C-alpha cells in the first residue's frame, strides 16, 4: 500500500489499483499538454509510474499483487529475500524500474504479436532519466562526513533522487517485448517528466541518438540477468527489436483494458487482490477506514 498526503493527513491506497494510469487524471483521460485529441489516453503521452527499484540497487522490490492494497515488498526466493545479481558490466538495475498502475498483463490472453500470454502483473517501466537513489543513511556511514553535512548534501540533491515507492510522471518512448519463461513481459522505456532532458526525448530513436548504447545495455541486461541464478538467457519477441512510442502506447491501452475487466470483476482475478480505495464503481473498492484497518492488521 502507499500513503498519499493531503494537507496534514494521509490516506492509504493500492499502489496497483488506486493510482490513475494517465497523469493528472481521476480517470484515464486527462493530461495537460495540447497534443493529440483531448480526453484520450495519448493526449500528451504522460503516465503515472510507481518506482519499485531505484537505479543501481539490487533488492528485487515489487508491487505485491496478491496482498491487500498491494504494498511494495521484497520478492522471496526459496524463503530468502531476493536480490538481482550484478551482471558485468552492470551494477544492479540500470534504470529506475517500476510499473504503470491500472494495467494488467492478462495471463489468459495470448498476445497476437508475441504468441505468449501475459505474466499476470502490471506493465513494467524502465525510466532512463538521470535521477538516482541517494540514501541519507549511506551518507552518514562515510566517517568523514558529519551527520548535519550529510543532511545538507542530501537536501541539495533531493530534486535528483528517485525513491522506492515514489509515484512519478513519465513520458513513454518505446517498449521491448521480453519473453520470460514463456510469458509476455513488456518493458516500457520511459523518461521522468521532471528530468531536465525530458523535452528532448519523444520516441525510441531519441534514446538511440542521445543515449548511445543504453538500449543495447538494456537488451543485454534483460537477456542475462537470470543467468547467475542458473536459468537460461531470456528470449524476446521481434528478435529483440525495440518498438516505438505509438506501439508502446497501444500496448499500455490494451493492458489497461484488461485491468478494467479485472477491477470490474468481469474476469477471474485468481490469486490477485484487487482491494482498492480509488475505483468507486469497482466491487473491490473499500472505505478509507477499511484500508486503514488493513494496514494496522
């Protein structure tokens, strides 16, 4: 679950179901830049994303889709906390990694492009912006930095930090179709709208031009990141080709439609927990009091 602040008070929401997909929208419809048709999803191409794993960290954090209100939790492997190995020359995750809320890769739908069903999760994002995680605790560990100086340093860099659990606005640039153990697992390439270079990025070719080697490193990372765990290299649809922005937006739209069927109970949720506080016409919607009771239980 995520805490949203309003004035001096907080309310509890589902990180997966209560945050609108499109930015600045109560429904998936309203954005701010006049490009495209108003009141449509592609009007400005700005979406919300939940940061699960900040860049250069290794803890495999993810939205817990089977828990009430879907908190961020560290994944477990054979009862142990899961960490992604460093795959040379990479250190941890090479982007701010997360998910677009109110999307669902339906495990019962075979994608016509990939030939595989969805992985039962919200759609993933890789934020290529420049924000990184900066820990005040880590700064304090440096014996030559006084605690107050460390605080000032972190304060100065707060605008450049992307924190775990943060809800950010991102611009979609393209997507990579990973086939993970026989399931479709889209990786949408995005850039944080607060990044100083975001205005220069509008499609996947801009990433090739302005960040040469980044897409190749992304492909390599997803291909090999499970190899240290004894698993084979991952496969990709489209021979590993990155698809453009329009293709990516269509994919997000499709997975949002699957999510709408899920949250409306028009299809089986299986083990997924759809409890939420933000979708008023959903049979899974609960009150703020009920949500707080879940958090305290």
